[in-house]
């Protein structure tokens, strides 16, 4: 079976992909990673750049003997997989960019990255995890999936929170989008508070073989807010 590699975003973890693992494991060899400093790998030293995260994931795949694979990245993970799609281009079959963009500074985000860094230092990791997780859902902390999502976010180390924000702030991939050769699906919830339409439109227009799917009534966590639609979109794209 072709591997399907799932790369979570800032303050995420492999445990957030439970519905996708269940949906796709019969068709693909699903590999959900935990990035250094996050989830089950919160004991690992934090990485400070998007390219370093990309190199780490590629090294993990090679260690597992993975050569050709489909690749899906969410949020900060979408930035990471953009780097992977360029640097590991001959190994990536199809690419899904989900709730992400090509500019790490995130213009139009619910708060600036500098504000997030300052508030994380002042409030602590647990409070930051719950506050930021709430922004990922249209219903915020009243969403059915919020508590489980927040619990995963709470596993992030304080060092990884600051390093992840630094990594996003220091990354810009817009001028390299045309180098992405893989067929690409861009997925976006129309209520996303982190990535406004301008970021999504840029991915859709600049990547040579990009398709777009907009999911209404969802924010930044479509795969948790409406997993049936999300899985249908991803499964249909990969099986084309």
C-alpha cells in the first residue's frame, strides 16, 4: 500500500488524526508523525525552522524505509510539507495542503505571532494550548472535538511553542510555489481564523497542478469539525 503521511500543525500531534487513520488505513499505509516538541515527541529538542522540520520528517520516512508517498500537511504542517514537496520532489506522489498558506507571518491571523509569543510566555503552555485550540473551531471551546484537541495541544513543550512560532515567523514560501510539481489539493474551511482567503487563493493560483476545496461552516480544524466531508475530499483526490 502507498504510504499516506500526515503532518500536524502548531501544537498538534498524531493523535488528532484518529478519524483519518480509521478511514484510510485499509487503503493506505497511514503514517501520522509527531513533530519534535509536540504530541508523543514532546521530549525531543524543539526545532526552530520550517526547513528543519521538513528535514526531520524526511529522515524519519527514510528510517522507516518509505520511498514514495502521498503527503498531507495541516497549518504549520502545511508549510513543512511545502518544503518537503520541493526538496523530496521525486518521492512525493500527491500533496494535500490543508488550512495553511505560503506566508509564515500569517497576515489576518486572529492575533499576530508576536502577540502569541508574548501571551504564551505570560500564560504558560497549558493555558496557551486551550486558548489557541479554541480558535480552530467555529464554535470555539463549545465544539464537540475541542477538549480532545486541547488535550493534544497541552502536550507541547514550552520550548516547542516558542520555537514553532519562531519557525513560522521566519518562513516565506510564496516565491517557490511554482516549484511544487505534485498534483495538489488545497482544503480550507471558510471560517478559518488563522489563514484568510488570500493565503488560500495564492496556493491555488500559484501551484501548477492545484485544485481547491472550500468546506462551509468550518474553521481551522475541518478534519475534526466535519471529518466525513474531509475524508471524502482527501480520499477522492488520492484515488483519482
